[in-house]
């Protein structure tokens, strides 16, 4: 580990294999699993209230008809048409209905889990028909990750959006087909397709240019490169001066732009990312606490223990026992 900006720049400039996919790294660390609500057929007037499930994100696909989605966080309704995808990256309670004032049915978790293409959940009146595929993701990471905290309550990807990848439409159509078929392994296929839609919706949103900060930083030539190095080498003895020099910026300009795009100062991001990766290693590996500490950039196990406890609220060894049980 070195703090000299010149040597840091030289070391970072050396080719050492493929660069890391930061979005992929973030999603991998989230370790989310899919909990599919299933296939829902509705007749106007209709309304569905989805509960707030802590530590989850939600996704809605309109297979037929139209709907509007309302959340307490957004304060306004988002209108969805056939083929549209709505992603709620921060989860939270939300309401889907055909129009303002329609009565709302509160969904129980058991109703969601039993709904499938061959046994859909049917609700509402005898008016215009709407078919939905709704699902949720449970985040495996104990805390929300840096760069994800500033995403909007609802990310709406319209079927007519020219910025969306052609694969988005294909994935939506395949998902709809799988939820109406009684095919072997269908639940696994649907789960994987919903995972793919999650990533595609995020990518389309990032390419759209409406992301103000957070993940928007990945597209900035200088801040994105700094993030790349932090993700590739979390154990490096990063300094604001060293990162700024490495991307060709002054310290003050770099710190200000990093904070603007990412939503927090550079060294706060570094610290949180180290603790996020340390938590992942404690959950997923058999490395000793000392080895995890070193990979997170700490030469002292005691210093690592203090830092981890500030972040997670518990000591590393206890966190590991709580997450995976005795080894």
C-alpha cells in the first residue's frame, strides 16, 4: 500500500487483466434472490395494495391492459401500459390500480405466492381487463449499498422507449409466456427472467440520462474510473489526493464532483464499500477475520473490528454466526 500519487498512478496504469464491471460487482454483492408474486388477472375497477417488505425491491410487468402505480415516496402516480416495466429498487408499500379512486384489495403474501399462469389471482370487476406479472427481490446484503440509495422510488421503462434494449421487450414477452405455461422448471425460468429484467431496467435507466447522482457516476469518465479502481482494489490505501491525481483532477475539484455524483465524499464511499465487501466475505467465505480485515484494507484486526461494528452494529465474528451459523 502506498500513498504517493505518482507511484499510485503508475501502478494503476499497468494492464492487469479485464477491468471490473462495477454494476455487476454491486449486484453480486447485493446477493438478491427472487420472490415471484406471480400472474394476476384483473377487471376494472380494481386495485391492489402490496405490503412493505423490508430489504426488498419490487418489479411489475404489464402483460395486458394498463395500470397506475402509486407509492408514498414518489407522491404521484406512474401510468403503465402493456409491455411496460416498473422497478421499485427501494421496495416499500405501493398500490396498483386501474384508475384514481378504484377500490383497493390488500394482498396477503400467501395469495401472491400461489398465483401462477395456470392458477392466476383474479380480482376486480367486469370492466376492461389487465394482466400483471409482479415480483419482489430480497436483498442479501445487510445494508443498502452505496450508489443505490439515491435511485428514484419508481423506475419506469416504457415498451415504446427507444433507449431500451431490444432484449428488454423480448425478455418481457418470454416472461409473460412462461407465467402462462405449465412447463417443467417454469418457476426457475421465471425467477431468472425477473432477475434479468431487474438488471435491464437499471441499465436502461442509466442510459436514459435522468439519473442525477448515485449510479450516474459510473458513466462519468473520471469519477467512474476512480470508482473502478476502488472496486478493483478495496484494500488500497486510498487518499483523495491520490485518486484525484490518478484521474487528472485537482483534489478540490475531484472531491466536489465525486460528492455531487456519488452522493457522499470519496473516503466515506471507500469505507462503506470496504465494509460491504467485508460483510460479503464473512457470509460467503471461510477466511479468518484477520484475512477479511486485510482484504478490506486493515492491518489491525482490532481496528477492523471497531470499523465493522460501527457499520453493521455488531462484531465481525458475531455477524458471521448470525448470517451463516457455526462452521
